[in-house]
C-alpha cells in the first residue's frame, strides 16, 4: 500500500507537468515530514550526492556534443553514409541509421540525433521517392540509439544513481547498440521503400567515397578517441569526457574552421543550462532515494519479490514489462530516478548484474522514445516535418517490434552486453 501511495503521488505530480526535480523533491519532503516530522537530513543527503568527482562527466560530454553540433558535422556524416550505401536497396535508410549511430556516439542524446539527422535525411529520402512513413519511421528509431550508444546521458544518470561504473556501462552499450543498428539496417534493405516509387541513386564510385570519408573522418574518429581510451585503460570516464571536449574544440577550430568565439560562448551557455537542469534532477533524486529508504520501501519490495518466488529471469521480465508501460507516459530520466532506487536492492538480492540490467533498461527507454502517447522522438519529428502524428507513429511501429527482438536477445544472451566491459578489466 505504501508503494502505491508513494508511486501514485509522484506519478500525479509528474503528469501535472511539474518539473521532475520538483516532483521528486516534494514527494520526498512529504514522506520525511510524515515519518520524521522534519527535513533536517535533506541538506546532507543532497550535498553527499552532488559532491562526487564523477559528476564532471555530465558538463564535459554535453560540451563535447554542443561543439560538434556547432561545427556542423551532420551533413558530412550523412553524405558519407549516403555515398557508401546509398546505391543499395533501402540504402538511404541504411545511410540514415549509420549516420544516427555515429552521431549518437557524439551527442549522447536521442532528441539531438533525431533532430539533427532528421533535418538532413527526411527531405533526401522523400526526394528519392521513399514513402513519407518510411522516412519518418527510420529517423524516429535511429534517433533512439542516442540512449544506448555511449556516451549516453541516461546511461550516465543510471550509473550515478546506481553507483555502477560509467566506463563499464559505456563499453557494455557498444555491442547492443551496434546490434540494434544492424537490425534496423537489415529491415531497411528488406522492407523500406515498398509502396513508393524509389529512385535508387547510382554508385558514386570509389573516388567520391574516399572524398566523402575524408570530409567526415574527424566526426567518425570522435567515438574511438573517447571509448578507445577507456577500453585500453589509458584514462577514466571523467578523463575521457575531458579528452572528448578538447578533441571537439580542436576539430571545430582547425579541421572545420567554422567555430568562432561567439559559438564557444553559446556552447558554454547551453552546457551550463543543460548541466544545471540535470544536477537539480540528481538533487531531487537523492532526496527521493533517501526518503524511500527511511520508510524501508526498497526492503519491502525485496521481501515481496522473495515471497513471490520469482527468480532473476522472472523478475527481469516483470520489470521490463513495467518499464515499457511507464515509458508510454514518462520520460527516460523520470523512469530511471523513480525505479532504480526501489529495484536496485532487489536486483542485488537476486544476483542480477547491474551493468546488464542497465543495458536492458536503456533499450526499454529507447522504446519509450517512440511509443505514444508521450514518445519524445515522435514529437521532435513532427516539429521538423509537420507530418501528421499518426503517420509518424505508423512509421515507427515496426521498429518497436525490432527493439523488442533486440531486448529479447540481450535477455537470452547477457554476454552481448557484459563481455566487452569485463574483458576490458571492469570487475563484476
């Protein structure tokens, strides 16, 4: 009953349109006032959660993404992918997925990926005769890769809340991210363009491909620079974020030559605004986590699950179904902050690997981006195309099934997520 009241009250506040940090903070304050009669422990709790060096990765990765976006790497990425695979059946769809994959590894944001790649890819696909529904769907789905492919904002937030290694999560997301991109690409080659009058462009030749790759090489090298250093043990996740920011600045100033001091100011300002929003959310989440611990809610959930006799697989399936439903109404950050503090003790009790669970959670959060009524990518695409929302939903629908297939593969074969981080020396 306690869980229903806490969860129901928080859900009502979120659905009212209240900011996430305020809803979390108010719920926590109400719990503390009812149980302890004061909120004396709040300041120490919030300070303890924000006084962590690992939090520096948030502004650094946000700054890296802002600089790379300002440097206008999107056109080069898409043109290169188009030159390589545009001539095959469904090639523009494959090129779009490939561009989304690389840009997701730069921006760390699903919304930014859908917005940036969609602005270039949707008009191009429609120009070559692809049905509008196909163009809208592949952008909606490709954009979600920003949640799974590192560096991912939701992944960083989950790591902070669960105290799981960010480096381990980053490496764990590589194979599943590429697997989903491959599944999307295969679907594009088999089914994209049917019902339209697709004009497949001719092969541009190796000379043009080489020129296109040279133009996009700096963008393509960004993910290996950041993740390669983590994988090889050269630097930590925090140091990787700093290296990534420096790399982005050098590319913007010297390789592209289109980055001014005003652009630097704009990037810094946007980084500050985004980072402060996330820090406020983390503060609210710390209050919420402290409050539910006071009322022993996580312990109650653990005991209830133990009483149900659910094993690790049964628990995971139940949680995935719950998060899928929540994803229809709440955004990714809210889901992470609400569910993780409650479920983590149960996962530990059942011996579930939190790194593996983190990747399953990220795929489910990808689904939340394209499932109505609150799928964020659906509304982003509507904003840049003015297409009917029902048409966007229909275009994205096949990719929901493809993501569920990817989720099932990760549940059946956990090594797809855990092999890379553990082989790189991140212990269980």
